[in-house]
C-alpha cells in the first residue's frame, strides 16, 4: 500500500517544506465519509485525527452536506463579508436558542477571520482594550496558534522559534499539575498576582485551555479552573477560555467548561464550529466587553456563508437535546476503558485527557511515533501531541459508530504491542 | 426598500458591535449571481464591492459551482489539514502550469491559514527567519491585516489602536507619491538604508502593495517599485509583495507586478485566489527562502479542499491564455473613461488606482459616504477607502458584463451628482 | 528638632516631586563622618542607611579623603573619559592583586556609566550579544534599576509602572523560598528550562542578587544559588550576579557569593565600589565573554577619576588581608543577636538577610514606617524595604564602631517597642 | 613620545575591550589644568575634546577646585541620596536665580542617575507617563545614550547592534537638512503626523538635539526647531531637547535653544553641568509635567554632592551676567574663521555645527582619523564624529585662552595639510 512516487511529485516539487501531516501519512486522499478517509487508489483509513478535532461530526455528514448543496444550487451567497445574510441570521438564531440560552449565556458573537489563531488574536486585543493593560497570562504547554499575537501565548519552542523576533506581552504560568507532588500551581499564580514586587504586571487576561490538546492532553481539574477564574476576577483580568480544540462537544458538553461553575468573559471557537471542516471562527464575548468599534478587528473571510449553513445544521442536528451528549459520554467511557487496557502492557504509560480527547503518554516521542506509523500501516490515522510528542492522541469523530471505533482501537492496541516489543527488542 | 427591523433583530441582539459593512448596507442578502446580489425580499443590487476583491470572478460562477457540487456529491474531502489530496494536487498542477511557468517563476507554494492576515504573518516570520533580522519596512497607508504581526505593518491608526499594545518591528517609509512635488520617496528610502546612523535597522524585508487598496487606491509607479526592489536586494532584505487585493487579475495580469521587471521573494495571495470567495491564502516563496520546517507555521484550515477545487477551475477557466486579461483591460479602460467624466463635475476629484481597482478621491470622507449611501439606495453596492475614507472605490467583479457595468457606473454617476449638489447646498 | 520650613523651601519650589528619601528624613544635612550625619543646625544622626549601601566604609573615611584632596591639589584628572590614566591603572592594579587574584578570578573589568542601572544594562546587553538570545531570567522581588533594560528585570510594580511602556525580554521566576513548604523553586526553574513547550525561551542570562536588598532582604541559600548556576551553565545561559548592594563587603566577603563554589560569568558592582560614595560602576566579565567592541557600550562618565582614587585606597585599606572581613563578621553577629532579641517582642517578626544587610520583617508596611519615623526622631536614620515595605533594614556602615552600633541598635529597639505599642493600642 | 608598553600593560590585561578613546590617544594621563592635559612623563597636550563637552570650563578650574577641597576638608557630604543637603540647596538657589529666572523658565529640577543616558531614560519615561502614549519621535543621526530606552532613540547602528535585542518605541524622522534640495523635513514630519493612516502612532514626545554632537555636528535651523516645537504642541506630544552636549554654554547661551522662541517641556542636561567633569545629570521639567511619584525614577547616585558644590560655583562664576557668553561668542567666531580657512585647502570640506561645537566634514572617515592621529602626534587631542566618522570636531573648553586656542588650531591646520597631502599622494 505504499504510495506511488509519481502521485506526490507535484507536492515535492511545488509545495513548501512547511507541509507536515502529509509526511507521516504518505497517501493521497480523495474522499471521506463519516470516520473514514479514502485514498486515490481506494484504500480506506479509519480517522482518529478528525482534522485535529475540526471534524467532530465526521466527514461529509449527509445532513450538513445536503444543506450545503442546496445552498449552492440556489446560488446562496458564498462570501458575505460581514453583511447581514439569511444564512448568518439562521446560524445566530440556532446558536442563540440551542447553545447560549440553555446555558444562560448572553455572550455576543463576534465572527473573526476564519482561523483559530485569528480568534485568539481578537480575544487578546479585546482583553487589552477592555482593561487598558497589556500583560496576558498563559500557561505552560498551551497552544493558541502561530500568528504573532497568538504565538506569544503558545508555549511550544519550535513554533516560537519561527517568529524570528521576540515574543512579548505574555507571562507564562505553570498549568494545573505542572508541579510534582501536592503543590497547587494556582497557589503560585495567586502569590505572583498578589505580590506587588513579583514582577508580574497586572494582567489584561488569563488565557487557558481546559484540556491542552497540543500540549499533551493535560486536563485541568475543575477546581483549579474555578480558582483561576476567581483569581482573574479578583485581579481585574478577563478570563479567556480557548475552546478551539476542546469545545464543540469534544469533551462532552458543547463547551469544555460546562459544570465547572464558571462563565468565561471571552471564549474562542473554531475547528468544529462549522461542523463540516469549513473555515470558521468566532469569539463569544460578554456584552459588557463587546467594545470593539465597527471593523476595528476585521478580515475578508469573516462571512464564510457556506460555513454558516453547515454550522446551523450541526447545531440543530446535535445540540437541541442531550442525546448526542450522552452518546459521546458513552463513547468516551469506551475510550477510557480501551486506553486503560493498553496502558497495562505499556509500562509507565499514563492516561491523559478527558471525554473524546484522551490518549496515552507512552513516555517517549520515538515510541509514540512508531505506534502511529504502525497504526497507519494497518489503516488508522492517529497523531501524537505533547512537549516531546510523547502522547498518542485519540481524536476520533464524536459520531464514530461503535464498530468502527472498536476497529480503530484494536488497530491502535496492536500497534502499541508491536511498537513496544520492537522498542524493547532494540533496547536489549 | 428599507429593511424590516425584525429581519435584523438577531444581529443587533447577538452579533458583536465589531460588525461593519452591514451598517452601511442595511439589507439581508440571500443569494448572488455574477455581479448581482439579491436580498431576502428579492431586491437586486449591482455589486461594485465584490467581497473587497474576493469575488473577482463574480458570485457563484457556474463552472466553479458545478465543480464544487460534484466534489460534494462524491464525498470529496472538505477539510484535509495539510495532507496530500487529489484536489490540492490538481490545483498545484494548474497553478504551476498556467500561472507560474508562463511567468518563469519557480516559487514554492505555502498554504497558510486561510486569511490574508495569516499569509502576511507567515511572510514576515519567514523573512525574519531567512535573514536573521527583525526590522520590516512597510509604507504609509499600507494595509496588511489586523493580527498582531500584520497589524504592525498596517498604517491605519484606527486599526492600530485596536491592538491594545505597542506594535513593534516595523519601520514606516513614505509610499510613492507621498511627498509633494518631484521628490522621490525612493531617494529617501535609499538615504535611510545607506546611512549607518539613520536609526533604521537593517531590514529583513520590504513589504509593499503595488496598489494600496485600503489606503486609498494609491498606485505606485513601476519605476518606483523597480527601484525599491533593487534597494531590497542591495541591502539584503527580501521583497514581499502583498498581492492580496491587487492580485488575481484585479489590476490586469494575474499578479499586480507583472511587466515591472521584478520578481518578489515572497508574494501573498488570498481574497480571490479560491475564485469563489472561499477562505484560502497562500505564500509564493522563492525556493531558496523556503526554510520553514514542517509545521513551523501551521494552522488547522490550511487544507480547505473546497477552495482548492474552485481555485483550480478558476485558473483553468480564466488564465490559460490572455483572453480574460484582455477583457479586463478593456473594461478597465471603460472604468477610467467613466471616472474621468465623473471627475469633471466634481471639483478637485482625482482619479486613483489602476486596472479594475480605480476610484475617485472626492476630497472628503463625508462626501464619499454620501455618494455610497445614495448609490445603495439606487441599487449599487460600493465602498470607500483612504486615510479619510475619501476615495470612492470601484471593485466590480472582473467578469461583470458590459450592460451591468455601465448600469452600475450610471448609478454611481447619478449618486455623485446628487451628493455633490447636496453638499454644495449644505455649504451655502 | 523639627526642620525650619524656610530651610527646605527651595526644594519644594524647585525640585521635582520624584524626590523621596528627603520626605522621610526631613532635615537638611551638611556634613558627615564615619557613621554619623550632621544637619545644618548641628544635630547628629547615626546612619543605618549608608547611602543604601554606597557608604560601606562610612562617610569621609580619612584615608580616602586625604588621597582625594591630594589628587585635587595636584590637579589630577577629574574626568578622564576612558583614556588611560594613572589613577585608573593604580585602581586596576590594586583590584587585580587584592580582589581578583586571591579569588582566582580572571575577569576583565569594564567601566560602565557610573550607576548601578548602567552596569545592569551593560550586563544584559553583553549576555544577549554573547548568546544571540534575548530572554533573561530574573526573579521575584529582584531590583536592578529603573532604566528601561534594567527595569524589565526589576520586580517592583511601582517602578515598573513608571516605564510608560511595555517591559519586555525578561521571564520572571520565583526566588529561593518563594514557595511555601519544602518546594524548591530551583525545581520549578529546572522544569521550565527543560520543557520544550514551557513557553520559556532559551535564556541569554540568569540574573540574580544573592540577597535581595530592595526586595526585602531575602537571602538565597548557597545550595540554591549553586544549583541555579549549574542550570545556567547547562542551558547555555550566562550567570549574572548583581552584587551592587550585597557586594563590597556588605555580606562579609568582598563578593556576596564567595564560598558558594560558583564563578559568575558577569558581576555588576556599583554603590560602595568607590568607597567614598562617588559615582562608579563596573562589570566583571569572564575574558571569553568580553566581546563588546570599542565603545559599543559607552558613556561620558566612565572615567570618574576621583572615584578611581578613592576606590584604590579602599581596596588597599580594607582588603589586603582578612582582618576587615573578620571585623564585619563579628559585627554581623552582633546585629543578628540584637535583631533576634527585638523579634521576641514583635509577634510574627522574622529575621531577614545576612551579614551586615539584615533586618526584621515586621509584617506590615505601616508598622515598619512607624518604627523608622520614631527612630529618626531619636537620632537614627534607617529605612524599610520589601514588597510591602514591611522590612526594617539595617544597612549601617561596615566600619561602624561598636559603641555607635550599639547606640543605634538601642534607638531601633526602643522605636520598635514604641511603634508596636502604639500599633497594639490603635488595634484595641 | 610613544608610550612605554609597560605603562599600559594593566589596561590590556585587565580592562575590557570596550575601552575606546585610549586606543586613539595612546598615553597615560596624570593631571590636567585649563585646556591642557599632562601625561605621566610630563608631555603636555592641548585638549580640544574636553571630555566630549563635559569640561566646558576646562580642567580643574581653580575656583571650583577650591570649593570642592573646602567641602572635603570640612567633611561635607559626598553622597547624599536624594536627601536635603546644604550643597543641593545652594545649587538649586543659584540655578534658579541665574539660569531659570532670567530665561523666564519655571521648570522643576529632577536629579536623575548621574549620566546623560539616565536623564534621557527619565525623560522618555516621564513623557510616556504624562501622555499615556508610547511612541517617541527621534531623528536620524541622533545620539542619546546606550541604555535600552535611550538606545532606542539613538541612530547609530554600531551602538544599536550592541543591544542584542529589538529596540522599540521610537519612530525615526529625518533631521533638518536630511533631504537634499529645498525639501523641508518638517513638511514630512507634519504630513506623517496629520495622516491617520501614516502608520505613525501618536507620539508621547519629540526628542531632538539642536546640534547633533555625535551625529556629525548637524545644526538645525532655528525655524525648523520652532516648527517642530509647534508640531509637538499641536499633536499633544512633549518637546524634549537633549542639551547634554550642546548645552551649558557650548553653543553660546546656557541652553542651545535660546533665542529660538521655544520652551521645551523637558530638557536633559549632564556632561558639563557639574562644571568639573563630575558625574551629574538632571531633567528640567515644566511643572505641569512633573508627575513622577516619589522615587518612581530613582537611583543611588542622584545626590553626588561634590558635583552640586562645583556646579553651584560654575553657575555663579560664569552665568551671573553675559560676560562669559560674549567671550564664548568671540571665540566661536575665531573658530569659524579658522575652520573656513582650513576648508579652503580641503576640497569638498564643509563647515559644520555652531558656537564652540564646530568642525569640518572632510568627506571621509579615514582622512578624519588621519588628521586626528597627526594632531595627537603634535600635541593636540581632537576627535571625529558623524555617521562615517568623517567630521573633525573641535570641542575645546569654552575657557581656553586665545594663545592656547590659536596654538591648537595651528596644530590642527597643519595636521589637515599633512593628512590631505598623504591622502592625495596615496590616491595618485
């Protein structure tokens, strides 16, 4: 099943060396449906990557697809700047009714440029404008994008090195669990904020992911998040939850912070918000902080109308009641069970994450890479994350049916066995 | 034809105050075709805004639309991260064969996050990485986006003010024609670069638009651009042409700098590159500068496969020979003639821009706003630009048929007459 | 003993509001000798402030004074830029022979502008130049000066707020003892440096005071400093010890880090280095890091020849053998004993610092201020430090004779009693 | 007269490579009086460098010296922090009465750390605090010091390169005369400030030298300075005149901007303000801008009492009437005449500067260096300045008697002839 070199010659010749996923998954993909991706030559792969959580409802969901085709066939707007459009109104209505209202949220919706990084940039600018402060507190192993403002908040040194200039305006604090033992990093954060000589300037915002997707599936405890939220409030900082990867059902609820008793001042959403993998990003902003003037943060593609169409259907299909959420919860339990079982024969492996973003820290980036490579050979697309790429991360579509899910997990388990054995063998 | 308040209640209630175009064009749009946009109640508008030059081939071009529907119906990938896909290969092939090769360009194609700002961010990072320098030279009235890195290069104080923090790393130089009289701003640039005590740090890049779309349709002379390119080379800086608004045929050729005898080191493209208004952005990078490592600049939506599909068809439909280019040139001449005629009854009005991005500097933002408001009443969507919003800017789809084009220009001429008369009246 | 308003009218009328010490010590001083300062009206004060440790050898030491008068009378150079001068040669010889050689140090001596802040600025620039990195690690409650580069490393928010702009390029880490309990902050530093996704950019330098004078007399444990030095080396960062306040004998040895088994890459000295309170500052730099080009860091007053004269005599008078060091050690023990005794009747008071920079954390800035105010009334000049100004800090001249020292301590003890009683009284 | 290597061995062995002037003037100096410096072996040099304008009243002025010796003998304070002292009061009184009042200035006096760079840092911080803005406009070829904040405003690339990090917060504008022809750079400044899309953020301050000492003796026209002052006012920016090198009589009046009809908001003074070459620096600040809190900008050596003593005598000796000023003006005319004469036999040489800071631009740094080297051989200390070190700069003490002055000028003229002849010879 190795790829014909001629098939990928054009990429080698013409595409930038910055390309990356294609290096690990060396095939040419043509189509996809649900949790499967199909290559040019008809090979089928189970997709446990899901566009890095951009395809929470799977590929080409039939209802979303139908709505989009209808829209196209009736010459619906494709690109609407930030004009009023039917499609945007319908999305806002659905989002208002099924997402915000039931959660007692009255946030304004700000459509930013359609990338997660753009939403983060807008969030940081807004928090700085609201507070008149510049410092933003972000956490170890946080990932928020690679444009200059967002990159300052991103922890990864490889990405930071790409800036080619100094990254300013962000103070780094240890995420929950960063200290060994019982030391609570929120104590440290509190001490630094209270101490007038700590050297930490009064923050405009505290920016966090409740589960750090790229950072290695570190899941903060609800009580830690609750306390950080309280510290933000106490010190006049806005709480920004970056829910780009963990939101849209990935951890169970629509938002990753539900049931934690907090209401973030700003929430960033992107990835799965369109439901179809189409570029779309937004901020949710408490009304009192909605202080940007018209077009103060602008961008050409804020009105990707196709995405509004599919996003609306996604909301009405999956989020009008709690059935989908319960299904996801059940599938997440299956995932936990399966990973725990795998951890048993992987000495030192640790279960990471929560909901449908769980994985195993296998202790070494080399081993994790070997596992993913073997899995791909056997028909499963899966990736690593973490500061040493040491975490094998399961990001299957939330809609994956049980058979496919179990099949994928079986491939993964087998890959783990084989890679672990090779690794032991190599060590001996 | 005024809009029913109930129609837009959801926007007022739920959308952020950052929304902008919808404030001037107070209707709810549903569909669009070619150069026309249709509202919910069936009113038709001629579109001389074209998604700020994102819809150079008009709305819902039938060939592009058909290809996209086919792709959808066959469950073609919607979201492909940066995996190898059929659709991307086909786009790269077409772009290579019909755009790059005929222009003797061997640039690598880097897909960035699908916004112009993201492409600019990537370009600045890359130039800094290549040169090991941080300073970037940008020009008065330049507009390059509003994320932190791009915003540093943007001149507009309203947008800069949104940053909430200091914008660093950019030195501002006067664009061509900024000095009155015969003084050439390239002389000043040269003096500053040569003087070891000028305080201008050695630049990583010189970033420019050949026509400043947002800055007021300032069109640099080819000889100025040629000289700036030579200065960049002489001083070890990369030349970045931001062709996001002026490229993709807007000024005549596919690139705005054709026939100027320069080959930029980096070119940014976005807006019309997908041909359908779908989010897509890319860098063209000389092979020797293609130094980002895998995923060093990454992003979830780099593989908007729908956009690859339509972008490919756009290339093969419009750019395989010079017919389209000649049509655009003819239409641009019509535009010049019409605007010159309008300038006659507008004392002090100045023709600005070139190709299909021309307009009139009417001397005051209030007058320009009145003109656009009146035009909208009469069925024409048109916007202003410039540091005082004093330039009425025609950005019609390049594919606008002659009848529609003349009809739109007639509405504009009429609006100018009426607004000018009112303005005179008010002054008396 | 209250000051005649006419005496200080000129200060009120003409001197900037930035003046500070004079607000607490409301007298007009005329002369000083040893550990005593005398006002215009002849009132004598014992000086436990010693120019913030700039007068370690007391006021107007007769030998230094005589040498300076001789120099003046023979028209010795006053201002020598950085020309070769007899006086500089003699200082360098003495410093080389009596300070560097016995400590097996081969550091080069760089004369910077004659302020501590200037030395810190030079140190940071040099470390950045040597390593090609920009990030500098500094610590909570560190104080390094208030010019822009140094201020970035200073923790105090009041001073930081004076910048009027964002302070960049410094990462803040917790100083030794910052965490309650047994958690070692060096563990945290190590974790952050090793973690490739911690968000801490590779540091050019780790900058620390072994005892934080302004920060509240926090004294780091030798083993912590030793470990931080090792971490610096392991991670390619230069170790900069800011010995401006703690050096020149203040903590016992000439340098504050002696007997810790470390050799800093760069050491900053100022304050008492001239021995007479004259402006002088210098860097000690390991030869391999002495990479500034001629005048790359320059300044008009680098050659304060008067200071070279007194600095040379100070070295030869106090540091040719260990007698002075032993005296200081004995006096420091007296100080410890006296402060421990005072701590007994001050519930919660904590002994801080080491050597001749010790004090009592009395738990509240108000109480500390009241103590100092009362002491001044009784003829003792003494100041506070710490993030809440809660530490009463004894910085007597190292040469203070035992009678004067005990007299001063007695005034202090009495002031503590009275202020504590008032404070209790007020609380009841 | 070549220096014995043994004499300077200690400098080579122990002093940093950052030393500079001593490289060009390879002697060991011991004493100095008036306008002469005497080496260890008794060789006498005429001093046309004057500590870079720090010794405007010559070396060891007998009256200043006597006052300082008296102060020392009576155990006057040497180091007074910012306490009230007799010496400071006397200086403030004299400065108030003889400098400020006659010029109708009511500026407050802020003593900063005793270096020019520190005064500049304080000025920039203060302007930013007053205005709440960060951007500062500085000029091509400006020199303001090498600490991070000041260095951002300094134009010289060699010094800027020493920062090791990006220099932010300053926008560079062309100084008077920077454009060839009749184009007035103030027009450009005005255009940039008025244009809302120029990319120039609203400035906190405009910082300028009226004569650029290090930048090559560029003297701005009074009308240009007047206009820049008006632009500052119009745009809400503070006008800061850096009078560190050009003030204290160097250009004729006590301030360099007298008779220009402007009153700067902030003035920086250092170098010759102590009159004796002792480290001292200060800001003059309009009362309404005196907004630093107590110690918000602090520093140990703000109270260099020795400098206050000599500074007071300097004021009362030289500035109580206009006699000194007239003498300086006469001497400046001699200088102009002499330099014009020299310019005649130096093809292309241009007279630069004004008052007692004039020189010749000889067109090449090599030639200028050769001239200074030859002059030194013949007993004259003189230095170059300018972006290519192409300006031979006469900075003789203002008090130089006519015989000595003419003698020095004769040596200079001779050096010019010889160096020019050699240069011609080499070229043939």
